[in-house]
C-alpha cells in the first residue's frame, strides 16, 4: 500500500535489527535499537506527502503530521503503532504543535486503515493496535544521558506523549511500553 520511498528500511547491527530515523531537511538521525523482524514491522515517513492545505484551512493544526509511524505486529508483545515527532536542537517547539503533529500522523494511519478495509477488503485491517506517542528532542545536542518523561504511566495519547531528550540509546521496547 505504501510507496517504498515513504518507508524506512531496517538495518542490522551486531545481528540485531535497528532503524535509523533521519530528518533530511535538518540533517539529524535517531537510531532505535531492538526493532522487530522485517515481517513484523513497517516504518513510514509520514511527512513524505505534502500537507493537504488545498483542502483544509489549517487553522487548528489539521495539516500537521509527525515525522514517523512504526507499525508493528509482534506475536509475543502485541500490536503497536508508534508515532514519533523529532526535533533537532534546543529550539523549543510548543507542546501544542507537537500534539497536533502526533494527531495528524494518527489521522494518516487511520486513513490507511480505511483504505485497507475498503479497497483491499481486509475488514480487520489495523484493528486492535495500541497507539503510542513519542517526541524526541535535543537530537543535535552533544550526547548526554538519555532522559525520559511522561505525564502518564503509558503514553497512549498525544497529550501524554513520552518525551525523550538527548537520545543516546533508544530501545523499541521502551517506545511501546514493554517492560520485560
């Protein structure tokens, strides 16, 4: 369904899967370690397509999208969709804007879900997935200890996003809230 140019290919490092999320326009990359197998995951660069400003007025942030969506169906852990917004440096983005971007990426995936159900005739396409919302900032700042912050026990809404600062070593399990 998704064009290959809008996906990110998994890589292998020390016989483990990783994904490198790169923001080309700002020249920074975040590596996520411990990724599932190729047949269990797809990583989509959500902001590949142009903002739908010819349709929406965009006065409430409805044209914004987060940078990436990771869709994973892992037999032993469950089904997850992780939305990720990345910010490079110390420039502070308003939390409201990041929430709008995360909501926009969720809307994109929900649109894909309806395409799968209607055009591919898969009635349960992307059903029963747990959503996770993540913002990663201070990527270009010299690496210090990775810091995690969340308003809630689980980051299943944009308002309760997991905030990661100075990412040094991010594990996929942490992004989905899997503690084993």
